[in-house]
């Protein structure tokens, strides 16, 4: 199997590391990925047939993602709270994945993580828009190039999972309209007939991160802390970038912050004790 870790194992460990309060999934099928959630969840799929035990508090919607997101309040099951973690694994055609991302980002916050499945087809046949293989990625892989080009503000993490890779997107901006504004031009350029011209960089998984190493990154703690309402978008971005790019320095700074906080609390307690004993 291609990939250093099965995607479901990676997703399960991502849930543990990120501890999202809310989880949104597009494409549920039998519930294998939804079963990993311990958070308040939304599942959207026009044709799901759950076969796994689901232990989270979930609102399931038997409908397409386009229909679901056209509703006046798609975050109603979360009482308006954003989705801390989302998994886009519905219709494996580029324009559907793009629309899912546009809609999911509107339901996100700067500390959310959006995961795409199937960004690394192993051969051109798997990437066909007209499905004719058992494992089918379709042309979802094009989302990587489009996000790099139109949304350089986002952080993209390509992950070497099996069978067909994951893309994690962070640094989200629910108010950004660039993709909506350029939707027609993007679809015009990227939706083309089979066979798809899959770039060698995609087939060779260039730039894909080792899943084990990524899961051990301090970035998940930084994103958890950035959910606090007083943390600004800019602060969240600075913390996330340092945690990802300079993990040793980030960890040392966090340790120093904890030491200072402990010293301050102890000092305060000593002062209270001294006042009381007067
Ligand atoms: C690959 S399966 C999902 C697998 C699941 N996420 C897992 O990992 O166990 C894709 C699912 O997307 C659903 N789907 C297809 N078109 C969709 C759409 N327009 N909106 C939402 N879901 C869709 C299909 O019914 C199918 O169950």
C-alpha cells in the first residue's frame, strides 16, 4: 500500500491531538471516519448507510453537501459555533471538492483544520473523472494547485497516508471570498475531459509529510489554545507558523511561559499567606 500510515489511523490520532469541540464531515458512507469523532458532529451524505458504532453526538443529513450548505444556518447543530475540524470526502470531482471547501471555510475559524481525502492518486486511471477503478480519487488532487495559486494565505500540509494521501488546510478565513469570486474561471480551467494530466509531483507525492512526525508536532496544541476567544487571528497565525516551522524554539518558549506562570502564582500565594498571618 502507498503511504506510511492508513488514513483512518491518522485521522483518529488527529482527533486525539486536536480535541475538536465540533467536527463536520462531508461524505459519511458506512461511518468509518465518523466513528473516530468524540466531538459534537455533523455528517452529510445523500447515501450513507452506517455500519460502524458511532459514539459521538451527531446530526446526520441525508442530502448533498451543496443542498446542506445552501440552508440558512448550516451551523445550527453546533448552535452557531464553527467547525474545529472538517473532513471533505464526498463527491470526488474537483469542482465538488472546491465548493465543499468554500462552504466549509465559511463554517470555520482561524484555528480550524480542514482535511481533504484523496489528493494523491497512485495512477492516472484512479484520477479519472469518469470512474472506472475500485479505488477512486477522481481529480480532487487539483485542489492543491488551486489553493496554492489563489490562497497563498492558507497553510497546506500534504500527508503521506494510505491509500491516497490527505491534505490538511489551516489558517482559514471564513470571510475570504477569493475562491467564490474566481469560481467560474477556476472551473473553466481545471475541469477537463479524461485522461487527466496528473502532474508527476502528485504521482510521486512530492512534499508529502511523514504522518508520524506531523502528529508529534506542537502545532495541534497551538491550534487548541488559539480557540480561546481572546486570541486574535494574527496571533493564532504567528503561533501556528512557529509551532510548525520551529518546533524546538516553540516548545522552549512554551516551557518558559509555564515556568513564569507557576512562579507568578506561587508568589501571589505567598503574598496572600503573609497578609493573612499579619
Ligand atoms: C469515499 S466515501 C466516504 C468515506 C468516509 N468518509 C470514510 O472515510 O469512511 C464518499 C461518500 O460521499 C458521498 N457523496 C457523494 N456525493 C456527495 C455529495 N454531493 N455530497 C455529500 N456526500 C456525497 C457518497 O454517497 C459516499 O458515501
